[in-house]
């Protein structure tokens, strides 16, 4: 059986708890071995990856479950957030829109939080 591939899109830091809860619930339902999950953040959503933020433990937990964390470079620039301010457990993508187009072209399921 092939894995379910899901990209969650978080654009607002205030929705961070919802995003993490949805991902945990999906893993419980379908099993981490059956999933490829990416959490794509842009806008203020990138703030959930701050080293001194409220989500460090949740990021660690989901990272250990195989979740990929992607952060929009354009959003970092716009918010004047340095890569060094962020947790190392993420990748930076040139643009969130480009990442979404690529994933959807590869038949990833899209969930906007």
C-alpha cells in the first residue's frame, strides 16, 4: 500500500494549536507508517518554529513521528525573522505558493488550517 501524502498549510500563528492537533489526530487514525506529512508555514504561521516559542515540544514530538516542517523564505524576510531564530528541525522553501503547487502536482492532499 502506498502512503497517504498530506500537506497542511498554516498561515496564522494563532491556528498553531489546531494544526498540531489535526496532525496528531491524523497520525492516530491512519498510523505514522502510512503517512507522509508536511506542515507548510507562511505569514505569521512561521512563528510556530521560533526557538523561544510555545510550540517547541510539539515540534519535537511530530518531528520524531516523521513530520516535515517547511517555512516560507518570503514570510521570514517580510517578518524580519532570521533563520537562526528558528528551530533547526525545518527546511526553508523559496515560496509557500510554489511548495503548494509542487505538492499538489504530486497528488498530495491539501489541508488549510
